[in-house]
C-alpha cells in the first residue's frame, strides 16, 4: 500500500526525511526517478539523507511501478517520492493501491521559461506539460490529490485549485 506519493523536486530532504517518514509511518521509502536510478552520485546522496530504520529503494518510474504491483509488497506501507507531476500521474494510472498524491514542491528547478509556468500553489509552479499532467491526475477519482508541504499545514485539494485557473 502506497501511503503517499509526494511530488517534490528536491526528492529527499529534511522535511521528507525527518517529518513525513514519521507522519506516514512508512518503513519503505521509494524514490521513483529515472535520472536518480542511473546516477550513482545522486543515489549516494539520497542514501545519506534517509533516517535510520527506513529502507530506501531508488528505481526508475517503470521499475517502481513493477515493485508497487508485486503482490509480495501489498501489505507494506510505502512512501514514494517523485520530482514531477507527470511521474506521479503515471504511477497513479498504473498502480491501484495508492492512498494519496501530495503535489508539494515542484517547478522551481526545471529549465522551462518562467513566463510559461502557472502557479498552482505557492510551492508549485507548473509548466504546460506538468499542468496537463496535474489535470490528468485530478481525474483519477480513487486517488486523493492535494498540496500539503508539511503535515501541520492545511491540505489544499488539487482539483479545486485547477478549477480556479
């Protein structure tokens, strides 16, 4: 069971490592990112950021989907981190057991022209492709999609924000 797919362009950092892993009580953290899966330096950096007692897997998005659909893991609580709405949407479209998708922090570091981006939430700036992926994600009824940077922050519904554009 995926407790949360978090979209965060920084992947693992303090908020994720220290706050969200405890909040979600998920002993398995999966970074689903094609670039990180190929880059040994990135993998070493991500491993250093994970708290003791949390197992980390770093996989490409397609490999992660295979892991999530493996029946041997159906009883595990899994926290997933991706760095794009497109990747979160692909996972949500291909995996049944997802509690929620948190579009938390994204869009600050992509190379897209800032003028083409839409600010959906203060911490979320989406280029046209990512905005379309957010619209697709919001159509997946069985998945609760929202923005919440920290567990103590309010939760904002993704579909409501998209409807205000």
